[in-house]
C-alpha cells in the first residue's frame, strides 16, 4: 500500500475520531431551540417540554427563543443563518415548506439550508362540518358540492395556511368546487363554523371539544393511517378522496453543515425523549402523537411534503395577501 493511501486513511480516521469526540463532548454550553411562533401555542409548549427533558439529560440549559412573523420566515432565516455547531436548533413544521413556494427571494432554502435531525410529533387534520350541513359522510359532502359548485364553503386559518392547502388538495382530488373563506387564524374560523357562517373546515385537534359538545360533526381525518388519538374516525383517503393526506407535523432541524456526530447525538436524545410517558401524555393532550425518526427519514419527509405543497400552491394559484 503506497504512502499516499496510508496518509489518506490516517487522515480519514482522525476525522472520524475527532467527530466522535466532538459528539461525546456536546453540549458544552447552553443550546437554544428557535420556534417561529409566538409563545403560548402548541409548538411553544412542545419545544419547552423537549427543552426541559434535554436539559435533564444533558446537564446543560436548553433555552427556547421565539422569533415569530412573516409566515414563519423570520424564525427560519435566523436558524438557517446560525453557526452550524449544534447550539442552535429549529422546531420546524409545514409552514417552513409552504413558505418556500409562497414567498419569493427567501434568504434560505427550506430544505437545503437545514440538516434534518429528527421528527418530533404529528397530528392529522379533522374535516369538521356544521351540524346543519346535509352530509353525513365525505362522499355526501363532495356530492353536495358538485350539485351546487361554489355553493359549499370551507374556512381556513388564512391564505397559505396549512388548512388552506388541505382544502385545496381536497378540491383537486375530488373535482368538487368549494368557496374558500380565509380567517385570521384557526380560532376565528372555528367560531365561524360553529356559528354557521361556513360549511366545513380542516381543523387541528383543537376542534375536538366542539365535536364532543355536539356543536360540530366530524366526517374524516386526513392521515394515511388512523391516528391512535382518533381510532374510530374514517380516513379521507378511504372515504372518497383517494390518496388524500395532509398532516400537522413538527421536527427538529439544525443549520446545514452541522457535524453528523452532533446530529446523531441530538437525534438519539430526541428519540429517547419521545418515549417518555410524561411527554406522550402531554403531547396527546394537545392532540399530537410524539414520534422520532432517523435524519434520513426526516429528509425524505421534507422532500416529499415540499413537492406536495408546491404542487397544490402552483395548481391552485394560491397567493398570500
């Protein structure tokens, strides 16, 4: 074996050993998790619980920094531009990928500017209707809309929101024409639905108390498999909207270029945290199922979801105001 090859192998071994040592020494100072939302919501609660458990595990403070605004692009840009040393993490959701197709001239790429670390949680949407709507199933709702195009309305949390994309994908897959009514957030959209101003809404599981009180009815949930939180609810994909899937999800990312040893260290920690009984109970109470993943599985999700959102936005002509 010639000396050049030996030197190359030795250098590679040193890099591997250095990376492993780096991972073992991490974290040597406080870590921050950036969230692109204001304090008080489900993302904030999940980040704080994760931060608490990581603090207990690592013996270093894990701090939560809220950087809301501009459709989550402010927080995403901040995280993408942070030093790739493992001390800045980002709690991402669908809005990261949606913004990539809605906003022009972003300073970052929603996929390439980040190193995927691990999934954290997921939850389906629920297609909820006002009790007066004469449809007991998803098929009947589609038939009702086809009988009077634009005569059946759905609300959303705003133009370009996840619930807006959920409605547009539903329209594309069923061929029915609905009237879209955007609101400034899910809370006012739920109030409007309960008051009969709109006919249906793709809502997150905050809708469950209204369903339990009989103020709304649920026709389907939007995952490709039944959620453990909603085991008896039909899937939209099995009820007249073949191939339909639209979920809320949360994942932890790091800036691109973060050493793989650090990514693996954080990944292992998160995959342990999501098995914690307290974490499961508190996530479930918010309507989310805690779940980890490999970095590779998360990258595949980011790529597939990004392509899906881009298609819906392009084919629907969706724009933000």
